[in-house]
């Protein structure tokens, strides 16, 4: 884990498996190039071992409802 991932303001970031990515893409009927992007050098994903093309699942907690929201990002090369 890196310093950014321990910050309480940074939501949980997880590297998805290939089978999870296939299910996600099928569920939403999209391709990886249609997903939002996250740069390979983003501090929140350092230490996950993410490579370009991998998909990251971000879990954000809602303090008002107590629920969670899931977001997905595909890793791109740092510019």
C-alpha cells in the first residue's frame, strides 16, 4: 500500500480479474475503450501492480446514505 491509498479521503481501488472485466463489459454492453480512464501513474493505484489495459474498480462510500457506489476505470499510459 502507498501513502495515498491509506488516506481516508481516497476511495478503495481494486484491480479486477479478467473474468470480472468480461462480466462487467457484458453487463453494460461496452468495450474497454468506452470506460473512463485512469493514468498508470495515479497515486491511488500505485502498489496494485496495474498495467495499461487493466480495469480498476473504485468503491466510494456515501456518508449520507451509508451506501456504496462502484466506478470503473481502464488504466492508460502516463503522458
